[in-house]
């Protein structure tokens, strides 16, 4: 099962009013935890600021923001791709 880092969970929790105490799982649905359209925008800003990345428009869709795991996969893939490209310089 996909493990969700504590740092990422901490960012998410600020935008999930219905999240219970304890760890979030990859299968947790973000909308069921209270993430709405305005929350997505604020969450996006927090993720980009905290991880110093920019999520490209082509991944900003319902599938990416469906679950904790889908959002983490998109972010971790972006960070891996970004770090690989920075090494090539």
C-alpha cells in the first residue's frame, strides 16, 4: 500500500474539515473529507509553496484530486521528474 508522508498529511489536514484523528490512507476520498473547489485552490497553493513545485495544468483534474493517494502520486511523480532534470545540468 502507498504510504503517505506525515509532511503531506499535515498540509492536507488543514483543508479537510471532516478528517478524523490518525493517519490518512491513500484510499481516503478528498471530497468525502470535506475538500471543496475553493479548498482545492488553497490546497494547491500550499502544496506548491511547501514543496517548491508547480503542478502543471494538465494534471489539475478530478482524478488527481480524487483521493489522498492520487494527489500524492501526482506530486511525488512531479518531484521525481523535477529532481532528475535538475541533475542533468
